[in-house]
C-alpha cells in the first residue's frame, strides 16, 4: 500500500510544484497520473522514487516513510537511460550485482526474452533502436522484482505501434509479480489501456483535480464501446481540468462509476 | 517468426554492426602522397644543381645521416634518453593531473580552494619555469622531468575536471535509483563516464610532453634527441638536425599510437560517427 499524505513540494526558487496531494494506492494497483504540462506529475514521481524530498507531508510505502531510493522501488524514466559502456545484458542486470553471476544471467536472459530481446545480450546500447532501448530499461526495472514500479512517460518518445507492443510487454511482466504501479502519462488512451485508476492533476500549484476508476478487465480491447466510454470520460475530465480552477474531487469519479 | 524477428519488424531497425569501408586503407596511404612527392622533387632539384642542398639537405643525405646514427648506436642512446624523460614526466604529470582534476571535479570545496590557483599557474608559459627548476632541481634529469610534468599536468587536469563536471545527471540518477554506494557510484558510473574524455586528455598531455622534452633538452643536456638538435646546429650539420626532427616525429607518433592502442578497447561502446582524432 502506497500512501501520499498531504504532500507538497516547493522548489528553492519558490515555485510551488505540488500542493496537498492525498492519494492511496492499493498493492497491485496500476495508477495513472494525467494532466496538462507543469502540473507536477514528474515531480510527484521523483518524490516517490526518493530522488527529491517533499517540502511538506510524506510518502508511505507499507508504513515506511520514503526519504531515499529503495531497493524494492523500480523506476522507468522517460528516456531509456542505459549506461552506454555496458552491454544489453549488463544494463538489464544493473540492479542485480549482489547476485552470483549464474543466477544473474538466468534472470537477465529471462527478462530480456520477455521483452522480445532474446539474443541481444552482448549488444551495445548504441546498436539498439529507441524502442529496443526502452525495452531494456523496462527489463532492468522489473528484473529486480520491485514492490512498486514508477514510470515517467516511458513510451512518450515512441511511435504508436511500438508503444502498443510495449504496453503488451509491460503488462506481461507486470502479471508475473503484480507490483503496484504509478505511471505518469499525457496520453489518455495509454492511461485507459493500462491503469485501474486515473488521477487527473491540475497545474499551478500541482494538485489533484479529479480521479476516475477503470473497471475494465484485462486484456482490454481498445475498440470496444466500454473502452471508448471510459476514454471519453477521462478526456472530458482532462478538458475540465484545463478550464476549471476549482477541484471537484470524487464527485465525478462516483458518477463515472454510476454511468457504468 | 521468432520474437526477435517480430521485435525487429516492430522497431524496424535490425541492429547491424557498422560496415567498414573498403577504401580505408587506400585513404590512409593517400596521406603519404604529399610528403613523398615533395621529397622527390627536392631530391631532383638538388641533384640537378638547381637548388643548394647545404642548408636544406635532400632526403638521401638525411637518410644517410640517420642510418649512420642508427648503426653507430648513437640514435638509440639519444632516443632512449628522450623517451625516458617523457615517460617519467608524463607519468608524474598525468597522475597528479588526474588526481587533482578528480578532486576539484568532484568536490566543490576543493574546486573553490584549488582551481583559481591552478588556473593562475596555467597562465604562466611553462618554459618560464626552466630557470627556477634548474635552481631547484639542478641541471640534470630532475629539472627536465619536472618541466615535462608541468606541461603534461595542465591538459590532463583540465580534461578530467571538465569531464567530471559534464557527467550526465540522468545517468547518475540511474545509479541513485539502484542505491549504489559512493564507491560503487564512482566505479560503476562516474569512472566509465569520464573514460573517453580522460583518454583524450592523456593524449593531449602526451603531445605536450614531447613539446617540453625538446625545450628541456635544448636548454642543456648531454644526450637526448634535443641535444642532437643543438649539436647539429653548433656543428653546422642541418642533416643531423633534420634526422633528429624525424626521430622526434616517429617517436611521438609511436607513443601516441601506443596510448591509443591501449585505450581503444575500453571505448568500444562509444557511439561516435568516426574515430576521434
């Protein structure tokens, strides 16, 4: 269970990036954060990752306060961020250096196979396309079996086809250990494809505008009317978040449930 | 279709190793064309009596002198003396430059304390140290090695400090996410990240080392290729001077090639369009 407890972040320059964020994420839940630019999505993720400290409030992961990066929290960044001097296998196994080599190889080979990169172990990152590199990054984050996985617009730089196939790879890996996932995205369709719950945020200062549940069972059919309906609802909420300044928390979430 | 094929079909880019152009060897040989032609022209002009070869001896005379120096063993004595000085000076200068560069690059406090002084010292033309070094270290090896070390120090120091300051924050964050200890961060992220720039700095330092060994040996030495230069001047033997210059060129090129050959395997991962110069 991941809890944001009245979280605020003010940068040294005085920019108020986040204000009064309260969310609870159940174990195994996939939560998507969407919102216009500058609404503090990435800041929120960096706080959970332990890369930055909150100005007020706290983040609890199973009753432990997060103040620094944790071994059981995996991060996938917007860019692959592979280390160019390590082979694909060494990149994927970067977080496994404490394991004996044989065990590490077994895990890495398995993880790379599941993201469709079997046989690429000895390649350099520069020999891979952007989509392939991002898949190595996914393998690197998931091979350590984190309890919580954080993703910061991990597919935003990729074309639609690659993105769709990566969604599949990601869900396949997620099924194995069902970590809690918090993902940031600006793509509503991506949020509806992957998430159990969608939180819409508003900028200046970054705060929660509204949230809606996504009860669709996986695998989700992007072309089904139910998918379309949720996507439309999410888009409408996002639109309102850009015009309204008053947060309307929970009210719309309930009506979304009723609508079903 | 295997999953790899599918993946490649999706990404649309099978990762193939870059092709090696067949014309590379030819291109390399082309570099010899200009000097060889010029040498032949000069030889012909002197032999035909159209030019006076006394001050600028033709290649055949230089070659003969070089041969005689080699046969008598003189060339090797001088070359070894020069090489030893460069090696010692380069070793000291590179080690101190790397250490101080790493220190000022990594610790803001060290940067604040040391860097202004070092930058001020850098503004001094290194040859200006010679009289002082001779007073301090005597006229023999120590003062020469010290001068070379100073020459090597600055490019290495600047290169290492700049490399550390320009390490990508994003890659360091990957290390932080995986909770690397300070030592592991240095070993697994920071050191590999600065390796290419460090090697480039070392090559620059080595080049300067050869520049300063000439200066040091011209100032006063009883052996070394620089001494051969002065000797040729005093005896009025331009062929000896040119022979020494050629020996310097060959030695410098060999040392640079050796450094390159040692460092290249560590940089196989680099994503550069072409080999660095």
